[in-house]
């Protein structure tokens, strides 16, 4: 019996030695350690050094062997599971699947989020998701519908238009004009959500190796879009008044091809860029002849008034204002838009046309009706009041259950950017997920891999979910 136990220990030690030997000089780079470890393991699977069916070391054994915390090893395995490289078999261990041989890229930004969305679509989940900042369907949404008889006035009547339907473009032009940027329908392109607008902007302006300046932290969908285009991302600091114009001016030394900013509102901090800074940003970029993508996806969720867009200060400059009706009415309404000077809008329409020939005509008609509905102003006011009340509830629960956590009150939006007492956001998020609550960390929101002490918490869900979510977070925090 003793010989058998000794043989098992020797075998486990040999397995650990084999895996560690395949990692090479893995712990270098400006990326969190768990991601570097996951990439090294996936690379070993890709080249066939770790084979399908092979059992990987237990998290604790791997952590000891490579001198990291157990939480880092657990997070690395979690990422590999989300990307389909390995699988966990309860009670048996973690085994290689071999998905690396399919040539699929590991670690696309937001992969854990996408994995949860995919899993939720196929099986129920008991996880309370505070990581997803989306608007849920409201019973108060103005009543409207679209049937086949309602499509008779669609122009063009084919429904194919990279520009978008004329009626919706006119309604969006009115919306943007009301926000302080005079707009005509020839300056508007309709997209399938704001995410497509960002991908189209990347296709218009970015080539592999180009530099794009973004706020740090920033919206993860922008990181994904520009990184997929081959851009090198350089972060700009954000304070309580928004991006700093002096930092933007200094960053022009990187010779950027494009700048991406969220002046109204910034995600994840909830900051609204001050009016004087907007004017300075516009002048700096116009003087440097650098285009700007001005993300206004959350503009309809500001608690109070917001200054006119940056584009209003230099309407002659190449500034593309991106908007989202998904963030105005409902996440399931996958309709976005770009507002830009007419020559830039023409380029957007041409590039979008290579993607899908035009967004869904039915969704566009529905979006137009919602924008023009007489009950919409009251609905939007009531919805924002409800969101503020949910933020207040979340904040009260956090102050009671987790008094050491701090944050700056947002100016609107769907989430709050919370600072933890120590830089343990990644392992804490993994532990929280195992306790049934998901939070977002800066891993996918920061081009420089910074902010290890931050988590983003959404308050868009029902009150009972928020209360229970905070309870689970508190339980996890006390146990780590």
C-alpha cells in the first residue's frame, strides 16, 4: 500500500514537472499573471505538448510549482475552461480538450462574459450577474408593434440600405440635434448596435500596427474592436472630470491614427466630461488632425443635463459620434448609429455595406416608432429615476455590508466602479463567481492591464437581485 501511494506521488510530481517544463518564460508582459499562465498552457496544447485527455495538475500544485497564488492558478484554469481548451470533471480533475488545435484565439477580451451569455442561452443559471451593464425589458416601454402591413412605407422598399432607413435616420438626426450637435439625415448611418459602429470605425481608420488612444479604463467592446483591427492601444488617465486634455496632448507623441473617448457617460467610471475640457479636446485633436470616435452610447442615461458633444465644438473635424438605442430603450433592440460629417458618414456607409448590406428593417422601423412615440420622454425620465433608485439601493447595501469598499458616485449609467481595499480584484472575482455572483474587473477594460483593485458592479437588475448579489459578495470577501 505504501509503495502504491509513493508511486502515485511520484507520478503527480512528474506530471507537474512535465507541465511546468512546457510553460517556458511565461511570466513576462504587462498582462495579469493568470492570463499569462493561461496563454502559456494554451500554447502548449496548441503545439501538441499537452495532449487531449491529459490531466493537468491540481490548482494548488500548479500554483506552488510556478510560485503564484492558488487564486491565480484557479483563474487561469477558469479562462481555459471558458475558451474551451480544458474541462473540469467533478471529482476527477482538469483535463485537456485540445481546442487549441482548432486554431481558435485564446483570451479575446470579454471571453468570460461571452461564455456566460452563451451558457445562459442553453441552460438556466443561479449566478447573479452584476457584470453585465444592459437595460432589461421594461413593462413601461411605450406600446408599439411592427407587422408586415407596417413595412409599406419602408424606404428603400428592398430593405437593403447600408445607410439605414430614411425615417430612422431622420429621427436619429433630431435626437442628436437635441443633444446640442446640429445634424442632418445625410450625416447619419444606422448600425446593428453600437458595437458594429465601433468595428466599422476601426475598419475605416485603423490598420495593423496603428496606435489608438483610449481612456484607461474604458469600454471593453472598444478594446476588442480596435485590438481586432491590429491596433496598439495607449491609455489616457481619467479623473473625476473625465479625460485630461494635458494627458491627451502628451499622448499625441505616440502619433495616433485615432482617438476613442466616452464623454457622456464614461464607462466604467460614470464620469461626464466637463464642458471646458470638451472644447479643449476638440481643439487639440483638430490641430493635430487626428480623428475622434466620440462614444455617446450611454448619453440617454445621464442623471441631469450634459454638455453638447465634443463634435459640436469643431463640426468641421473628423469626429464620429456613436450612439445606441439599445442603451436608450432595451438591450435586445440591436440598433445603433454613427453621426459624422457627410464625407465621413459616406465612408462609414460603404464599409458597413461590406459587412451586412444593412441592418434589420423591422428593428429599424420599431426603433423609429419608439423615438417618435409621444410617451417616450416620460418613459425615459421614469426609467432614469428607477435606475438612480437602484443605484442608491446598491450603494446602501455596499456601505452596510462592505464598508471598506469605496467609489465615486456616478453621474448616471448602469454601473459603479468600486475600489477594493487591496489589489485582489481578479482572484476575488473568481471566488465570487464560485459563490454565485459575477462581477467585471479591469482585465478587459484596461489596455495597460492596470486597476487590480477595481471591480465594476451593474445596478441595472431587479432590487432583489442587487440585495442578494451584495450579500454573496460580502460572504466571499469575508472568506478570502
